C-alpha cells in the first residue's frame, strides 16, 4: 500500500471536482479523502496499490469536465486506516 498527498491548482472549485474525484476513487478502489482549500486549490490523499494510486493521480491531473487543472503537487504520505474515499468539508 502506498499513499500520496496531492494539491491540485487551477480552476478546480465550483466544477464538481470533489464529487467526481470520489466517484473515480470508488471506481479505482482507492481510499482517502478530498477537500477544497481556502486558497482555491483542491487537496486529496489517495491510498491503495501502486497502479490504482497512479491511475487516480493521472485523473486528478485532468479532473472532471469543466475543471482547468494547471498543475498538481504530489508528495508521499504515511499509509493510514481509511476505508473508502470521502469528501471532507
């Protein structure tokens, strides 16, 4: 199991990014969370097997239709005990 923290920059709030990320995470079978940050970015932590986490990172780099992702900053995180993928408020 690996875990990655991602900060997504660009036009990523108000476009259904978090909801779509949860659907994609469920499809890929990864755990973690996603939330909006006050600076206009979206932050997520994604945990699972390497291939599934990589697929989720690739999805986050584009986002849903309507999103305008400029870049993602990815860093390692300690694996946790998340069950499923949730939207944090």
